[in-house]
């Protein structure tokens, strides 16, 4: 089966009724597969910058980061590369920057950490902008945004980084900037967010964890963690609809996007693009090439009528089996 799917990898990701859905990849380390991948994807939907930071012994300096980011940006150019600012805290700790909290997922995470340490964020922003020189494919994504103030402060820092570089004679453009929708509060402020940034990307892993109040890494409650919980699906469907009304591009970069059934649902809900770990590409592409947009939309309508996770999964499995 895998070989069969592998053969489809160079075919376009288009449904039988002609709807093209851009598939992107989540990356963290420089990948040697860039050249092979490039022809099969629409870009990098999530570059987790904390991953390379985990392999160093201290915060990498501006030059070091510039080299790292340049490799990604140049490697995938002209395709877009969405670089997320440092997202540590929660489950992700740096050996040289330990964070010890009793409730880490509700604590000092993502943008909260970097706004408290603007010196760390500024080095990263300057490095991203420098690395993007002459390429035009950099997008910057902000993790763990909870409030509009955080967006405004970060936008000012990005402007400052750009201004500083320009004063140094390094001309860089303002990249497109996006916000992760992963804290439920953001779903209730989409218009205010849309006035400030250029795109949304749903972090379905954290959004699920926070909507359901279930620690995504705690085995004791793992059975309660389900991105297909009817409440999560309802939230996703509404976010997608509202983003469309605001004319804001909206993608999903959490694990749900890399699951064939999840991907079909997200396509049916109207998401513009899906970003996933590379190994999930073949199965997701195959599912989309076999199911029409009309059927995926009908599937969403059916599933949104259901009231429990097990009903949702049973229904998804039955439909998928039918469509194979
Ligand atoms: C998410 O939360 O869904 C996400 C993509 O980010 P991470 O898994 O790195 O928290
Ligand atoms: Mg997240």
C-alpha cells in the first residue's frame, strides 16, 4: 500500500471535483530531503525554531541563527516558509534555560517567554529578517498568543528589527505575519487579530488541550484528549468560516491535519491549507485525491450533528471505508 501511495506523491493534491488543497510540511531541523520534497509540497507551514535551539549549549547568536534560517529559506525558495518564533515552555525546555513550574502548560510559554525576554526575541527576529534578504518567502508565526496586546507589542518589535537592519544598510521587507490560533481566547477575537496580521494558523494540538482542559502529555487523561471531540470540531468549523468572512487565510498545522480523516474534515470546513509532518503526506494526499470537496463538506455537516467522540470516529471510519 505504501508503495502505491508513494507512486502518487508527484501527482497534484486535487480532489476528484477539482478542488486543490495546498499541503505543507512541519520542519524543525534542516532537512536533506528539501530538493525532493520541494516538488511535492506548497511550502513549509511550520518551522519550529525551538528544535535547533535544543541541540545547542546556549542561545544561538544572531549569525548562527541567520545561517540556520537561510538554509531553510533558500532551500525551499520560492515556496513560503512559515517560521515560528521560539515556542519554549510547556513540554519544551531548553537545557540552558530551564523553566520549572507546577502548571507549565498554563504558565510561561511561547510568546509570553519571548516578550519577557525581548533581547532573545530581537536576536531571532533580526536573524529571520537577515536570512530572508532577497528571497521574499519568509513568514513569521507567533505562538501562544492570548491577547491583542501581545500581538501589538510583537509587531512593534518586528518593525524595530526591520528598522535597525535598514539603518545598518541591510534592506529587508516586512514579511507576512501570522498568529497561531491555539489558545481558545483567540477564537473570540478573530476580527481584531485580522486587522493586525496577515494569516492564521490553527495549532490543533494545543487548541484541543486547552478547549478540553486535558494535558496533551499526561497518559492518565490521554483517553480524554481527542481533536475530534464535537466541541473542538465545532470550534474549528466556526474559526474557518469566520476567517473566510474576514478574508483571512487560515491553515491548520497541528497533528489533526496529518490524519487522513482529519484532513478531509478540515478541507470540508474550508481551511485553505494543511501543514503536517512529512511522513503523513502520502496518506493525506491519497485521501484528498479520492474524496470530492462536495463529499467532504457533506461529511462535515454529518459529523457536526454528532454528540460524542466515539460517534464521530465511527462515522469517519465508515465513510472512509466507503470511499477507499
Ligand atoms: C499545535 O499546538 O498544534 C502546534 C502545531 O504546535 P506545537 O505542537 O509545537 O505546540
Ligand atoms: Mg502549540
